[in-house]
């Protein structure tokens, strides 16, 4: 298929070795960050926070979180241009949704007099809240929508990436506790440009299941 979107998705893969001499231009980062902000979520909840690690000091803090496990992902912290922590709100409340509604009022999507009725959608959040007030199963799923959107945008920008669920979430959340401010991170994304000679995955053909084995049209 020759469609540009399909060509971009054929191009992308999980980078195994980044070139630490190459940095993502700020103009491309701006596009990526705005795309992440525009990601879809259930009831437009937007229950996420993105922590971008680009400085040497920030990366060193992330580097320390590999003290106990997942050291195979540790080189990405040093070699990639940036690491993005994708965090979710584990206790999404009515007040959190109120912020969303107020933004919608400011943007002209919701009329001020309709503010109270706009909370009707919050029942879906309540249905995904357990007896302790934990919403993490639901909010983590929304955050993965933003992650998927980011991967697509990176492919279109021809920026390499590696998704890392192999992080020590406990240590990451301790190290970046102040920046996370109650949000929880269980997945990170390394972005940059691959090292052609050492990135073995770049040379391999893309492989996916056949469309007829995963798609049912009625």
C-alpha cells in the first residue's frame, strides 16, 4: 500500500540503539507535545501527565531508577534525545473532571450555564472507580491512548522511539514524586534517532499478523 500514513507506519519500529549525538529539534518536539495534548480519552477525561526528561541532570535521575532491574533499557536513557514519562491519575475525581469542563467553557465548547449538566458524563468515571477510590485501571488505559498517538506522530515526523514498560515503576515514582504530584508512571518512551551500525532491529523486515487473521468485517 502506498498511502503516506501506511508508509510511515511501515517505517517505524522499536529502536534498539540510539545515536546519542543527535537531538530532536524543538520544532518537532512542539508538534509532538501538542499532539499528545490533543489525544482522545474517555469522556475527554485527560487523566494524564507527561514528564519530559531532556537535560543531563534529569536523565541521570532516571538512570538511577534502574538500580534493581530492567537494566537492558538503561542505555536508552543515556543515548536517546529525550525520555517521556507517561503518568496517569490513580484517583480521578469530580474536581479533576471539573477542570476539563472549565476548559471546555473557556474554549467555547460548553456554555457556562451548562456546567452542572456537563457533569453527567462523570458517571462513567464513577463506574470505573473501586471502593477505595482507585481509578488506575481506567486512567492508565486512557494514558495508553496518548502513548499510541505519540508513536504515530513520531513515525510521521521520522523520529525513532522505544516504548519502555521495563522500568522500575516504584523507583521512578519515588525519584520524580514532586514532578508527578500524585500521578503514577508505569511506562516511558525514549525518542531520538537510531545508531545505524548498532541498531540491529533497523535492518529487519517488519512483521505483523495477516489482516484476515485479526479483522472481521460484517
